[in-house]
C-alpha cells in the first residue's frame, strides 16, 4: 500500500500539471516554451537521475532511499506552490523530479523484495502497474478540479499531506533490514554493517555521480535544443549548439560508464536481449503517451474552449480504459507472456492515435465525435502494454540489481516522455499550432506506438522463457509456466 501510494503521487505529478498549464501561463506570464519546461523540468530530472536513484536503493537501502525521496518531493511541492515567478516554479519542478527519481525505483524494489512468491509478486506488480496507470490518467481530473475550485497552486500543495502521511507510514512499516551497503548481494542487511553509518557512506561512495550528471546534462541539452527550434528555427546556432552539446555529453556518459568501477548502467545488464528490447519499447511508449496528455489538455482548453474542470473530466474515460487494460494484462500474462499483450496493446494504441490525429482537420472540433473513441483506444492499449513490458524489463534480474532494473524502466519511460514532448511540441509549433499542430503531433505519436508494436516482436515467446535454465527463468513474472 505504501509503495503504491508513493508511486501514485510521483506519476500523478507528471500529468496533473497539464490541465493547470494555461492558468500558470496567465499568472506567471509564461510563453509556450515555458509551459513545456514546467513539464520537462520534472521529467528530465526524473529521467536523468532515476538510474542513480535505483542504485541508491540497492546500495544504501530501500528504506533510506524511500524516506529521502519522499522528503525532497514534499518540500519541493511546497516551494513550487508558493512560486512567484516561472523560473522558481520550474526550479521547484526540477527538485520534485530529483526526489521522484529516488522514490520511484524504491517503490518497485520494495515490492520485488517483499513479495518473493511468484503469484503474489505478479499480483503486487499488477496493483503497482494499475496504480501507476491511474496516477497518469487521473492526473487530468485531479488537476482540473483543483485548478477550477482552489487555484493552480493546489496541484502542488496537494502533495504535502500525502508526503507527510507517507513519511509517517514508512517510518513505522518499512523494515530497516533491506539489502544495501556493499551492493554485492541482497542478503547484506542494513542492520548488519551495511545499515550502519559506515555502510551507508560506503554505499554512497559507490554511486556513479559523474555518470548521473553527464546523462542528465546531455538529456537537458537535447530537449533544450529541440524546444528552442520551435521559436528560433532549426538554423539558429542556439538550437544546433544545444543538440551538439547533448550528443557530446551523452558520449561522455558512455565513456564514464565504460571506465567506472561501479557504473550507473552495467553493460552486462543491457546485453540481455529482453531487458534492452523492453526498455526501448518503454521509451517509444513514453514518447507517445506523455505527449498525448499534454496536447489534448491544450486542445480541450485552447481549441474547444473548455474550462480546466471540464478538460480534466474529459480525461476520465481514458483513466478507466488504462486501468482496465492494466487489469486485463495482469490476468492474462501468466498464460500468454508479455509478447502478445504488448503487440496487441500497441496496435490498439496506434489505431487510436491515427484516428485522433484527425482533430487537425478542422478548428471547431467536438469531444464526443473527434476525441472520445480514439482516446479510449489509445489509453486501453497503453494499459494492456504497461505491466507486461515492465515485467519483461525486470525479468531475470538478481535481487541485488532490483533497483537498477526498475530504475532503467522508469528512466526509459521518462526519457521517452521528455524527448517525445519536446519533439512533438516542436512538430505542433512548426505546423502552426492550434488544432492542425496538435493533429500533426498526434500523427507522430502514432509512429512511436507503431514502432513499439513492431519492436514487441523481438520479445521472447512464452515457450522460449520456459526453456531457460531455472536461474534464468522468468517464473517470478509468469507463475505456473516454469
């Protein structure tokens, strides 16, 4: 329950901002790029530091990582709610993202270490995936209600009591005896040397800070260059300077990982076909999903002229569809494995995106006619795919690398979301904005989901999984098939 509530809060804050963006823009005098950075400051810090957060959960203990993440997230939410300028709000969102980067992998690690029996773990991961889906989907509704009746600042203030409650619950309920410290085996306990001050300090010394800094800076530069192209054009030196800097910084990240004694991303992990494939699919899915919520929120309010509350309620059918999809996949995965579920889900989403892209055909659209049907298809497909692809990405992972595996999944999703929003936002701007721009952006989103569907064919079949050696089987994900 604690892990699911924390994950709900983190994912909620990715989507809750979308409906409040027009109100923020008006009060803080933000331009279109500023609107994107309110979202991207969070997702970039989240994406760039998630791997570090995942390793922190492995090395210094899940409990410590959980408490640190909740504290940073809650305090940043409070500061952002009081922000008087756009730059202060963007900075607070960045700190929120950093706190979420520590907190999110700790929640999945907590589940993986708490539920060791295959069927129980599958049910727990299903609940975790459903809550994550609900957090992303319900964010629009929550944001609309708070913005309409309490003001946009409450989309940040609402995290404060939730965070305080999580802190109190974690201090009482989350055990201190978690794997940590040496990072060599899950059996090392915080209370048995790893949990002492020396053990925690030793764990922190093993964190790959240069790797985290270089990958975060590289992603930020890439997103900055892409967003800047919407206002300055692709021939501006600022655009190409940022893009080149981003590529160079990511090259530095790779070089650091090759030489680091304790790399943020061990190459052996990415050599596993299932892990690499699943993370690539998660990247494409994140690029499409994050952009869809952002574009539709602006479409509802700026094209259809709806209030923040009505815009939030317009997201409700998608909330139901995505949770329903997650529950269906949880029930079927033991019989089918991840491959057919991801393929079916992404095909369904692609049809929804293609249909939804027709909103660009005219400025005076209608929600029921132009959005409702395709929106439900797109979100149902996302729900069907989310749990199976997460299970595939974390399957066969040794217990002491649980934080790394969960961090990789979340990093891929958030990285895809940040770069996808920058790319699709630029596409919308170059298409002239308005309904035409949003429709063009959703068409590119369809290409992302189609790519994910094609990539699902590279995931192993269920019978391939069952032929693996016992220590490599993914029976912890698919009970009854080992």
